[in-house]
C-alpha cells in the first residue's frame, strides 16, 4: 500500500511497479540489480541507468511486474545492500 499526505492507494498484485535507486558510480551495480530480479523470478524486469553530469553518481530505474508486496519489499531490501547504495524511491 502506498501512503501519501492525502490518501492511501492500494496496489493489486501482481502489479507493474517502477522505482529508482541512486548509487555511487561503481562497476557491476547494474548486474547486481539484474541478478536480484532474476533470483526473485522477475525475468522481464528492466533496468536502465543514467549517470550524473560529473559521473560520480548513477541512478537506476527498475521496472517489473511484481507478484506480491512481500516480493517487492524483499527485492528493495536486497538492492539497498549493494555497495555504493545511497537512496531508493
């Protein structure tokens, strides 16, 4: 369930979810994210990257169809444990 200042939005799973994560720019981060998605049976998950203008940071946009909120939470938790992690939104 997503909460905002005005109302709660209930998500019916399976659902397509898009989220972003920001990391210090290090090699193999995208591969790590893709491996996490594959381990949790999100084979059609898409990961795109965009570097900061100075190249020090990189944001990844993750799109996939997640079977449950628990699955999504587990994946997000594992992504936050990747070296160089800064933010998830």
